[in-house]
C-alpha cells in the first residue's frame, strides 16, 4: 500500500509500528523485518502505540463487542475498515 501511494502522490506517509514487539508478530526479528519493508517502501513517519495504549484500545473494542451483537459488531467493523481516509477524517472531526 505504501509503495502504491508513493507512486501517485508526493507526501509523507505514516504507518503503525510498535515500540515493543507487535502482539501478533511471530518474533521481534519478524516485526523489525515488517517495519523495514514499510520504510523501504517509502514510509516516513512511524506511529507508535505503547503497551498501555494497546491495552486501552483492546478494552474499548471488547466493551463495544460486549454491547453489540456479533453480527452488528462485525458489520460495523467491516464498514470502518473499508472507509476511505477522507471519509474517516470527516467522521472523526464531525
């Protein structure tokens, strides 16, 4: 995705990274390799989520899941993941 964006536009691209190993990474080495791929593709800004922020995020997602039925949660999650960036920004800033 980063390489695709870099081909069409000239602006700084940020991507997520972890100060600790990503919880789903197979190893710290694999996590660093994934970060290197992003940087080599043109990423300029590493956006970090600390372990505390990740725990808060996980709690918020679990709370949402607990207050919605599974079908509605999955539909809302899918809609959010499919949003274009400008649509997400408009929704976030009102």
